[in-house]
């Protein structure tokens, strides 16, 4: 019986030493001296984490990005809204003329033609074109701004689509003084007036 008591005392003492050493080590890790105040760096994200698509910056000038293989995808053309849309009756077409492989210098253009203006086209201040997406922002005209976020429904040479077929789908938003006054998901057909 004395041996059993002695073994139990050793086990208990070992257990208590383990707990005490754990508490001492843990206390040293959480203790921060005033001279060793940790410095936390500010983290900035390029785009909001919750947004699946990039949004154009509030102030930007003539930023066009074309990110796709020009040998396998060609979105060149004029994109017209399919159907009558009263909220965007002034909106005639999206003009998309990306740089071609052979063009020197690399000239590109994204713009919007308005029905009331005639044949002139307003260039965008921000535009992104990939083989899947088209995103742009127009400059303010009469305190009205237009934003578009859409996706191509067809790959390859887009203007080879049958006449009237939807080749682009996306949300067109019209805002005035920072407040959205119209927004709708629209489909677009393409016409090519090539050279």
C-alpha cells in the first residue's frame, strides 16, 4: 500500500509540474512590454472582397484594358439593345473596336452612341474587355452617368453570329448625381460595319 501511495504522489506531482510550466510559458507569450508594442500594417484590397466583378474607380481617365487572345476571340462591332427599352431610349449602341493583331500603333476604342446626338460617339473613361466580360463607365454628361457590366454569350468572332442573335448580356445602369435612376439587364445583338 505504501508503494501505491508513493506512485500516486509522484504521478500527481508530475501532473502539477506540467500544468505549472504550461501556465508560465503561456503567460510569457501573451505578455507584451510597453516598448514592444506590435505594429499592425493596414491592409488594402484592390477591389472589394464581396464583389465578384471589378467596379470602375470614381475618377479615372481613358483607361482601356483588353485581356484576351486576339487570335481566338474578336468582339469588334456595334452592339444594339434587343427590344424596346423605355428607360434607355436615348441609348443607341455600344461601339467596341479593340486593337487588332496587325494594327500599328495599337489603336482601340470603346464608346457609346446616343440616338439624340446623331453619329457622334462618346468614349468611355474606363473599360475592360476579356473573352468573357465587357465592363465600362461613361463620363458624366448632363450629370448622368452610365455603367455596364456584362458577359459575352458567344466566343470566337462575335460578329459571325446570325443576325438578331443575342451575343452580349449585362446590366446597364444610369445614375444621376450619384443616385441610380434606371438599371436593367439587357441583351444585345451585333452588327459589323468592318473595313
